[in-house]
């Protein structure tokens, strides 16, 4: 699996797994399957209402699918429903969150890449580029990464496997969003590997402010416990 190294504005280097072509294709198929469901249900409703030849009704039917990718990525933090199902996300290569302009660029180039030429330009660009980027991503400075945790990477991140019968220490860990946990893993791994105790302290303070946790645990054991607790709680959902 290819990786993408991102240097954040805090001068922290983060490494993510690039979303594979297969994962991106599956996410897109899920999104287009939702299109199909919408058209079937909408068509049946219009037929029942006798509006199957009404141009206004047809426009209303097409409007949600026209803006689906743009609206979802803007309001769901870089994810469509298909991406969410496959644990994928759009991110900027400089580590900042994509803005409206970035999402618009990706959306405007999608018809050319995906619809007009049946996805061939997008597929070729992702394969050749190797950094999770189609033409829209190259224009916007974004990429698509995988948020799916890998068992093989857990040991490398210094995260013990959650044992059977484990009891969470901090239930508040469930309040952390998936993208927060993905970032936390990277920060803990890199700060621990480099002996960057200032970064560990800053990260621990941020987690405490987000979750409301109060503890006297040292920073590294605290963060590792939060990650272990979150993994356990997420598995129970």
C-alpha cells in the first residue's frame, strides 16, 4: 500500500495510507448505487403524481445527484457516503482541512474525469500519480487517504492489541471522532519515536480539552490508553 507524507503547519510530518484504486472504486460504486435508488424512488413518485413529463419535476430529480459529491464532502468533512462506508477521506497535502474552493475544484473536474470518459482519466491519473490523486485532486492540492486501521501497523505505532475482557479506563474516549484518532495515532507514534516530549504534552493537553478527561497519568501512557479505549469502544458499537 502506498503512503502519503503530509507536513502540517505545526511542522509535524504525518504519514497516511493512500486510498487504493479498488477502495476508491468501491466507494464510488456505493455512491452511484445511491443515485440509482434515488432515481428509481423519485421516478416512481413522479409517475404516481403524473409528473413524469414535467421539466420542473425532472430538474428536481436531477438536482440532488448533480451536487451530491460537493455537498457531502463540504458538510461531511471530506467524505461522501461511499467514502464513509470505505473509511476514506479527502485531505489537503499540506495537512490543513480542505476548503470550499478545494472541494469545488474536485467537483468541477469530476464530469470530465468520471462521466465523460467513463472514469478513464481518473483511473490513469491515480495509477500513475501514486499519491491518491486524480486530476481534480492535483488541481485542488488534495488527496484521498484511508482511515482504516491496519493490524500490522498497530505494533509499529506502539499500540497493544486490546485484550479480551478489556475494561475501558476513559469512557470519554468515545467522544473522539475517527479522524481525530487517526491523527492522534500518528502524533503518538512520531513523538514517541523521536523523544519529542513537548509534542506529547501538547497532544495530551489537546485530548484532555476535547474529552474532559482529568488524570495524573504521564502523557504517553495516557495517550496510549485513550487509543486503546477508543478501539475497544468503537468495536462495541
